[in-house]
């Protein structure tokens, strides 16, 4: 059990984030609002405290929970106490900032909160498990498929990882990770910590539960924490409720405290297609989209083992759409023997990318009306039909990859948007110039 029920029995719901009830009672219970967060304390002190935490009895864990909620009451000498309002000054702003660190190149930032979502049956959990194993081993995620060239791969930096499953079940979790480990020849001492439980002892709206998770993460040094899935860790809160604000705030706090990348596996709304913004596709309250740094929508080709991944929100680098092929083998008993995902570039996707690049090349010198634009693309790609070019122009406008404004005589004028990503290299690691 991640957290005894007695830990938070006298504290209001919420915090480090705040649920509706806590917000409503904030005037009555102002003492429950932390004046500073754990991430302001020295890393070594936090690690030592975390290691001790797991040996505490209920009374000791209750004291730890009090530490989270009342940091100003800690005895002098244990940690630095004081006002939690710490302004960022001009001196701070003008100082050189360290380069952004990524677990997977241009994909998972440290720290960050990320959501991978899709419909049931899209293999999203299996795909993320593949990513987790690659990071634990320091292997490139989505190596090019051996039977073709092309595709998008992501170099990783080896780090400890943690998987928390309340959805798939212990047997299926072991089966999948064992198959991935056999494929990648992952050593038995790889820094992977897996929790798989059918009755979730973790409530992400409860500050005590998050505090214990911080302790567990600190003892392992995990820099990737995967939750499968959001609905199972929300403490029974209805996903469309504004109380999800507290859940997402707490997960952000977890990322900041541990310095880890958080990956949440989630579901999309029924009947939602690909290509829209995360807020239109993600199931649940708008606070879910607001809290995350990156959202990737996962779809699966019908009757195929081809997975398509598309960014629907990013606060960092632009992640171009990419695809993966799922491969697997069974032994003589019919059990899953090996499994892995490879980077792949389907033929139609190759040509789509060529169309997109031709459109962008044509508009580099300035705006064009529709007739001029499709003819320019046709000249560059003579085998592509006019209708397909026009269709792709519409898709790019819908995704805000092109600007369209009315011209004279009912014409349409297309221009390239000013991109905040245009000056950012996709190297790894890298300095970042976005907000």
C-alpha cells in the first residue's frame, strides 16, 4: 500500500494542489496551504528523509505528511524555512540558464508532465512500456525497422524508471515487460521499478499519498514515472469535474519535486478523430490539458500493427508526426516471447511529408493564392494529383500549420505562420529559446 489511510484523515482534501472543497474552505483552513514546497530543500536532505520515510510507522508517516502541509513549523536546523513566495528577479533572468535536459531527444523534458492518449486497443500502454525499457537501458527508442529506411527515432539517456499500473493487471504487466526485456536483452539489474495493483492505493488528490510517492521515487532515483492510467489515480474524482485541478496540480508538484518526467496514459473522447487540439480530444476537464507540457495522440491503423503518433499540444519543441510498427513473437506454448516497436515511414506518409515540405518551400518567398500554390507544388511533385494537394492544404490550415486570409475577387491567400520553433535546433541535448 502506498499510503496508510490514517495519514491524511484529519486534513482537508487537496494540496499540494487544491480541490474544490479545499478552495471553498481556504479561509477557514489557511494553515493547510503550504508556504513552501519540498523542492526548495536540498536534494541530499530530501533523499535521506525519503529513505527513512519507508521505515516509518503510521505516526512517523503522519509527521511526514505534516511536514508537507506545514513546512513553516519544521524545527530550525532540519531544513531551510521561511516565506514560500520567492520572486524571480532580473538578476535571475539575466543569468545563463542550463540547457534543457531530455530523457528522449526532443520528446520528454526534465521535469515535465506529459499525456499519451488514445482509444482502447491502440497499444498505447505497450508503446510507453517500450519507451520505458529503452530509457532504463539507455537505448534509442524506435530504431528504424530493419526492412525499410526512414522514420523517426529518439536517442535516450539512461536513467532509472518507474511504472505504476492500476489498469493492466499483474500477469499482463509481467508478460509485456518480460517480452520487451528479452528483445532488448535488458540486464536483470536494469533500474526499473514496477508496481502493478488491482486496488489503487494511490490517490493523486491526496497530499499524503503524493508525499509517500516522492519518498519512493527519491529512493530509486527514477527520472521517468509512468501512470497507467489517469482515471485510476484520481481518487474517484469524476474526470469532467473541476476537482481535477487539484489532481493535475499535485502531479506537477511531483514532477518539480523529483525532477522527473511524468507520463500519464489516458483515454480520448469517443468519436474523436486525429489532428485536433488536445482539449478537444482528451477525455475530462479542461484543467487536464492546461497542466501538461506535451500531449501525444496515439492511433492504430485498422487490421494492422501500425501505430501513428501525433502531437496535439507542446510547450517545448515541435514533435512531428511519427509512426511505429509493433512486432512480436510467440513461443510454442502460445505465450508472448518477444515484443518491440520499430520506427517506420509508411509510403503514404512519405509522400504526405513531401507535399508538406513542397508547400512550405513554395511559401518561403511570400504568400500565394490557392491556384499559384497548388501549381507550384505540382511542379515540384508531378506525380501528386491536384485534389490531393488541395486536400493537404486544407489539413495544414486546420492544424494551424498554414495561415489563410481572404484576398481580392474571393481568392484565398496562404502564408506560413511565424513559428516559435523555427530557431530551435532539434539536437540532443540542446538549448531552448521558447517560453
